[in-house]
C-alpha cells in the first residue's frame, strides 16, 4: 500500500496541464507529439484533452480520477501497458503506437505502463 501511495505522490508531482484541441471531437492525430516518446500517457478528458500524465517508470501508478478520458501508448518496441480494474479484471493495451480517444477510467484503479 505504501508503494501505491508513493507512486501516487510521484504521479501527482508530474501532472501537466496540457490541452490539445481536437476539432469536431475527432481523435487527435498529434497525440504522438503530445505524449513524450517512450511514455504511456493518460488524459482526464476524451480525445486527449484535459490534464495529461506521462508514465515512463515501470512501477504501478494509482489512477487518481474517474470518468471518460483517453490514453496513448507511445512507448518503444512491443511494450504494452496493463490497466487494472477494481473488479480484478485487466486490459492489456496493443503495442505502440496505439491510442484510445475515449476510455472509461471509472473502474480503473491502477496502471502498469511497461
């Protein structure tokens, strides 16, 4: 539990307020530029809007928000992130470079980016 609290503190310290315009609500083609290379990034809003948290360290990151957001796997090689839900299920993302502009963070409790 201390590790989750520590990771949460690190993640909150790294939170950036990045807003990326997505005309017409379409998925933003520039997510690769928005999410730094070799990071798995999550946004508080759909279509890569709101606060962005870049996750580069391979620890377990606690998810501090809920609701509809988005993610971008801009890591290298075949690295896949794992998204853990409160009910014990998990989702393994496709390898880079894949993204999802409309993701429900409500059931998510943690993310392991690599």
